[in-house]
C-alpha cells in the first residue's frame, strides 16, 4: 500500500476500484484534476508514477476490510470487473465479478458508505431496433450481463446508502487495450490498410468517450437522486459511416473501405440509447464528439 495514503485520511474521500482499467483510470485522473480526494485501488502495482493516492489490492482474493481498516470514505466508485475476452469466458466473468461485487457491497455496508456508484453496462438490453431507456425490458443473453443485473439489485438493496448505477455503452479512449471495431478501424486507416464491414454496414454503435463517462461520475457524486442511468453519446453511427468518418480524418491514408461480403448477424442493431434521464436528473451531457475522439486517437498514434 502506498505509505502516503494515511496522510489524507478524510471522510470526504472517494474509493475508486478497478483503477487500472480503461474506465477506472479515466475516473482517477478526472476526479483528481477536479479536486476530489481519492484512493485508487489497483490489482497490481502501477508502472507509471501517479499523482493520487493508491493501494494495491486484489479485491477478489484479499481482505478488503483489513487492508483498509484505517481508511474512511464518503463514496465508492466501483468499476472493478473482468470482461469477456480470450482470457476470461462469460462464465469466468460471472464467477469472479460476483465475488468482487459481494465483497465490495459488504465493505460498503460495514463502513456505512453514504454514496455508491456502480459501473454497469448497456449489454443487458441486448440487440434492439427500438429506442432504449432505463425502463426498457432487459434481454439477458450471457452470464456476464446476468452478473451485472444481479449486482445492481444487490447494491440497490443496501440500506442507508445512496446507489447510482451507470449503464455504460461502448466506452473508448486512445490508450485502450481491447480490440474494438473502433480501435481496429483507426489503427488500419492510420497504417494505410484496407478495412471492411459485414453486411451492408448498417449496424450501429454509440461510442462513449471515457472522459464523458468520468464527467457522469462527477455529476453522480454531486446529485441527491439515486437510480439507474444510461450513459452514451446519444449519436449512434453505422459501421460503414464510422469507417468513412475515420478515413476523412486521415486524408493522406491510402486505405480503402469495402464490404466483406459476409452477413452481419447484428445488421439491424440501432444503438438508440435515450440519455434524457441522465441529462435531466444528473445535469450531465456528453461533450466530446466522436470526431474529436477520433482526432485525439489519431494524434496519439502518430506521435
């Protein structure tokens, strides 16, 4: 544990879990720069020098209560989780995330945490052609999503704790490690390599910049209205238009865009996420356009 954390022991502090991940790392930087006193939890020691207080704790395996016994927090921003990939199956994610979330809720209850912000996912809505709001019927089609819903219910059952669940859609940032379609398209076009889309390229996605998500967390910390909120950019884009947009931002690229000739099983997915509730009740609005996010990413790759 960072020996300096005891020097700023305050009930106003915020505990951020999963600080080494894409979303958690953005939260740490954003909240720190906006003057929030934080303690960030990392599963392993960070390689870079950090400006904020941190501790190295494996929530799944370590005794959280014992390791943080001398700490007090006003709020917890919980984004620690494993996501499905080559290393973790959906079933692995269910098992591990269930353990992590139960331990975090136990810690929150035992320490009478006043505010709890849970980073959930819009994956729980499944594939849809309709506008999706917080009351839309869920379509759970995998165990990872089921664990998220189970944990949402668990957290909202915590008494005397104000709980907010932010259902995040397609987070992105230039430093991300996960190979999403956005990352693949940008990397290929910057390299001058051709890219293809399946079907007619009509399938949509709504990409959300991590700093906009971080801003939603800050708004959540300030509000007195608990609940569930969809967090997205509000501007879906088709796969074909996404490729064309990226290519337009790299005018010297020799890349070509074409259809792969393969069908897209998600051809009719529209990604129409209604973020009205977050705008109204959290006083939050996304401010970083997809074009700006792409430009930022291209600049990073060309450095």
